[in-house]
C-alpha cells in the first residue's frame, strides 16, 4: 500500500496542472484500474513464464496491455491533448 502513495501524488499533481480541466476523474480512475489490471496480468504472465523458464516476458506483457489501454482511450476520443495523455 505504501508504494502506491507516490503514484497517487503524481496523478494529483498532474491533475492540478491541468488548467483547462480536460481530464475527468471518472476516466482517470478507469485508467488507474486498467493499469492495475495490466500489472496483475503481467504478474500472472511472470509466474507462467518462470514455470517454463522464459525470462523477461512480464514487462513486455505489462507494457503491451498498458499500450492497449491508451489506444482504447484514443479510440473512444477520451484523449485530445498531451497533458491528458500524461495524466492517463
């Protein structure tokens, strides 16, 4: 739980820098949840890959899943500016 505090502080700081109020809290929480899900799935992938002695696949899986989440936000027109992308 302690390790999530810097992440939440970073998100709050970025949200406060959003002067035009482009980022909605609902979508921001959804993006954080998608990040947590991708982390959990990469942990599952790490456990499976360690069983079969396939190294370094967990970070690859996690980054691909987070990239898919960002692409979904672009697809559904939730991201228009760079400051939004940084927050998400």
